[in-house]
C-alpha cells in the first residue's frame, strides 16, 4: 500500500520516524515534506499536496502531522474527496477507518510518543472500512453535500 505523508516543523522528527518504520514494514511511503526542519514553515504547504495525492492515487492512504494535528486535519479536509480524521489513540484511529472510511490520518507530534504514533498509524493502515450500511449511508450524505456545495 502507498502511504502519502506530510508535516511541518512541529512533527518533523515524527515524520522521519514514521517514514523509516512504515517503509521497514513494507509500505511504499511517499514523503511530501517537509524535507528539512524549518521553524517558520507552514503546514498547508505540505499537507494539501499530500491530501491531493491520496485522492489522485486510489487505494492509497495518507498521514498528516503537526504539533496537535488539528490544523493539518482541517487543511487536508479542504481537499475534495478527503476524509481526514484526528486520532490520539488506537481506538480513534481504528474507528476512523472502520466507521468513517477516513483516507487520511492526522496525528499531533507533540501529543504522544513516537511508538504510540506508530501504533496508531499501523492500526489506521491495517483497518478496513466496515461497509456497514449505516456508515455507507452517512458517507453518501456527506458526499452529496460536498458535491452540492462545491459545484
């Protein structure tokens, strides 16, 4: 599976760690930056291209990172077709995929250990969407709204 990943300065070390660990686990990781630490960089510069890549690359998933993950989730969700979910534990990461068919995971680099972030990423990447009719129906309602308002 291809995983598109991006961060700003606030989670640069976490991104480097996840790229290394996920690659070792056999994932094809596409790094959308930042490629070096710059305390003045801005997360939309990196997150939006990563989110766009997920939409253009069927079957792929994304991981966006920042200090809290909040801004990165918001930025990713501005991209049509993205369903980005913020997680602070493995239960949230699992439910994001299982119930919401999220295609982008947002994590806060200042919110957990590297190991806990890897555990959330693995759960997110390994969990399929449940295909439960109630979840399918709700996602269709969201898609219909998105299509009606962004025509």
